[in-house]
């Protein structure tokens, strides 16, 4: 830069404002960035970004997620280890009677004895294991069918009439009536009950997925990708699925708690899979306590407080974990 071409007043003003002599500045500073390296001009100087690393950092630095995950792992381990080799519904006393009176919690029996004389602490953990497994199976079936139907329904518009009629027919029938039909036809065993509950649960989830797929499919980048010749599989799994994953996970947050509630509901109607001897569940425990002719639970509140507390804790933990995971999967929350 030639200082002679600059007005003297302007030069003095520049030097005074910036507290530097213009003539001492290197001329290279006034040239284009990357002039000697054309490839550097095309590169964006930004902090390295990894989607999965950002998700991992988000959930591991969230104290609520870490706390709930630790509690859930502890509950799973306890439900497996505590009943192992020690679960027996009835305790026989010296007189050969199996109808012992309940007892309050003590150092020997942390939750006391149940109305049949069983160790209620072991009974509740054994019930929790079966309830969690029952709820997870129902949730997996609901999510799997809902995702498959929702993606096909939302992406391939030619399937609209087929799925609209199918979901209308299934949704029009009362869920309780359909459950009774399946139970009376196949019995109230474990898998028939799962089938009876799963017949309708996937419909609402499929509709949510279909709506999100339709909305995302019509965005500019997907239209451009389709014009450029991308396959349907690539568009679905590479473009659409990552965009709607947070919304899908938020919807899943309600699936497991709802399935846990169904366990208590069907057992309260005497339609559950547990019998209390060979297999139990939290739903059966609540039904056995409240539905009995005896009112032991009024004298021993632990009989009703323990299983209900476990159901509440399990449902809340699943909900919190799923909501935080949904936020972590949203790239807009990454920093």
C-alpha cells in the first residue's frame, strides 16, 4: 500500500485511532486470505463436529439422565438377583399352615410379610422383573409395527387408502372388547395377552410416524435428493429417519409406562397372566391385596405402597430417560 496516495489527515487519523503506524504494517495483511493456497479458501475453519459424539456428551453431562439410568440399572439387577433361588409365594410354618398373618417391615423382612406369609420384599422384586419384561415386549412390538407401517404409509402415498381403512377398522373397535375376544379365544396366558394388547397400540404410533415422514419428505433437500436420483431406501434412512428420530423417541417415552399400567389393569380384572405361585407381577400383587376379602393393606400399608411405588418409579424413569434422549438426538441442541 502506497502511503503517498493517502491523504495526510486521514493517515494521521488512522494512526491515532488504531495506535499504530500504517507504514509499519505488513502488506500481506491487506491481501486476500489463502491467496498463496487456493485450497485453503474453500475450507471452513470450524470446530470439528461429530453427531454421535455430541449425543454422547449431551446425555453423559446431563445429571438427570445419568441418575435415572443408574437407578434403572440397579432396579433391573435387583429384580434378577434378589428373587433368584429364593422366590416362593408361600411360607409354611411349623404347624404346616400356609396362611400366615402379614407382618410389618423388620430387619429380617424389609417389606414385611405379605398376606399369604411370603417375604414381600422378594415378592415385589420378582413381580417387578415380570412387569418390566411384559411392558418391554409390548413396547417393542408397538414401536416395530408402528415404525414400519408409519414409514411405508407416509412415504409411499399409494398406500394411503389401504392403511387408512385398516387403521379405521382397528381403531373403531373398542380396545377392551378386542382384548376380551382374544383372551376368551386363546386364554389369558402370557403371549395371548401380549397379542391382545398389541393389536391396537401400534396404530397411534404409526399415525405419528406417518405425519412426520410426510412433513419431512416434502422438504427442499429431500426433493433435491430425489431429483438427483437417490434411492427410496437412502432417502428414508439417510434423510428422513435422522430428522424425525427425536420426535419418535418422545412418543416412545409414553409407550413403556402405558404398558406397565396395562399390567395392573388386566390383573385387576382377573385377566392377567400371573397366578401368584409360579409367576407373579406388580399388577397381580396389587390386585391380590386390594381384591382380597381381607383388608390387611389398611393395617399394613406397605402391602399396597411398595408395588405402587415401584410402578411409579419405573414409569417416571422411562419417561425421563426417553425425553432427555430425544433432546440429545436433536442436532439443534448440540453446541
